[in-house]
C-alpha cells in the first residue's frame, strides 16, 4: 500500500466472494462489512486475532449484499456488538424479507441478523476515533452508503468505486434506473478530497483520478447498451456461484442459473435466450477470461 492508514484502522483484503472488512480500534472497536456467509468463521478469526481479546463494539454495513453482511450473524453471536445498517433497509431486515433483500434474487446465502440502529446519508458516524460522513451511493445498490473521513482524506467506497470499475448496476436489471444514479455517485466522489480509497473489493488505492476515469468510461459503455449490463451481471452471478462452490457439473449450470430470479428477469428483459444457450454463453465467457476452466464434466473455478 502506498499510503499509510491511521493507527486505529486495518483493512482485511478478502477477495471477491467476501468483501473487504475494515476494522477500527480506538475508544470503541468497530467493523465495516463482514464478508460472505461461507467465510464467516474466517472473518471472525481475523477480527478476534486483530482485537487481541477486546470485544467488537460496533458492526456497520455499507450495504446489504450477501458478500458484505454474510458474517453479521456469526459476529453477533460471538460479540454483543451494536449493528448499524442503512436506514432504507431497516424494514426488510426487521421482517427478514429475503425477496426484498437481494438474497433470493441472486441465489446467494445470508444468515439472518438483527440491527440496533440505522445510518442515513448526511449523518456522521465515529469509527476509530475519526468522524466519517455517510454519503448516499446509489447505482450499484439503491441503498448503499459510502463513508468519507475528511480529516484523514479517506473514502470507504464499498462497490460504488473500485480501482478498476464498480459493482453490477443491479436496478437496471429489473427495469429501474441505475446508470444515472451511478453517474451521480461517481460525480459526488469526484468532489471529495481523497488520498486513499478503501474499496469493497481489491486493494486500497491512491490514484482516485485514474479510478474515476476508468469508472466513467465503463459506465458510458454499459449505459450505451443495457444488454451489456445484463450480460455482465449474469457472468458475475455465475462467477460468484463458482467462487462459493468451486465447481459445478456442466449439466447443472443452466439449472442453477435458471433458478436465480435475477438471471431469469435479466434474460427476459435483455437477452431472450433459452437457458441452456445462456448457460453455454456464460461458461464460455468465464473460460475465455481465465475465470473458470472445464475439466471432464465440470466447470471449475479459477482464481
Ligand atoms: Zn454490493
């Protein structure tokens, strides 16, 4: 990493099945985002090791995708931590409405968790003895927050901005607006004075200008033809499934993809392919970019 983090802050860079986790020490301890369900024991172990016997006081989610909140339940079992979620998700979490949350649509898992408080855009939250502004970051997810610390010029960008892109623009897959919101979010980020970005996935990076240029260019490409966003989403959903299961029988791929309501809906709106053909296309795409390989009758994950 090129730029040092404050002494009260550590980033656990996790990969793609789990989001990064950001641990804060200081007067109170806090964790931002908790990874995917199947990695939850690893998340807990990382937190326990770093806290050296201190309890976790606070758990905060930037947004409630399964790879950002899948460790919440285990952390709550283990610690009596106060949990803070984006305010606009409160009703869904209270009722554990897995249809309204994204877990059923994406075929992803998340253990039920509760919350104690909510965070809205415009509010400030204290993490690692620093003040962080919560900013609304719709586009990838209508309810996502990002966190900005002006004093330290740090940005926790969740899936709104990565070093080389951003998360799938999910609302567009259901025929709702997402490209315009993603653009506004990038424009908002461009107004911030930032020395280091801690993204939801991948290593922290300092060159925010380059990342923003890449993101705007990618957004222009996707928005020019929404079919591209749907194709990207289906590839990402299949890759996520492969990361989770490591391998899939070739003749099961069409069945599992077809079992994801979001894939069905994206296909219905944008691609209109028989599911078998869609599965063949998605597999070929992953193989082409080196994200998977075919071995015998299996599609196998490649990192
Ligand atoms: Zn996300």
